[in-house]
């Protein structure tokens, strides 16, 4: 085997390992990712706790009309 053949084989092996690592990373990201709806629900629950405020305002409006 010549030096060039050895280098080509080493490069091919490195490329195959890189591809496997990239697939593993993508699979990990996919397994950890939330669905868009789950992400929206989580964001709304954490960042926009407006439902209790909405109920409070609605109760105030109802009581002020009486």
C-alpha cells in the first residue's frame, strides 16, 4: 500500500466517523426537541401567565356591572 492509499483510507475512515457523529447529534437533538405545540404551551405557561389575570379582570367587570 502506498502512502497515498493509506492517506485516502484514513481520510475515508475519518469522514465515516464524522458522518456517524453528525447522525448521532441530530438524533439526540431530535429526541430532546419539543414539538412546536408543546413548545408554545411551555412558553405560554412560563412567559405569559395571563389567564389568571384575565379571570380577575373578568370578575371585576362582572362585579362592577352589578
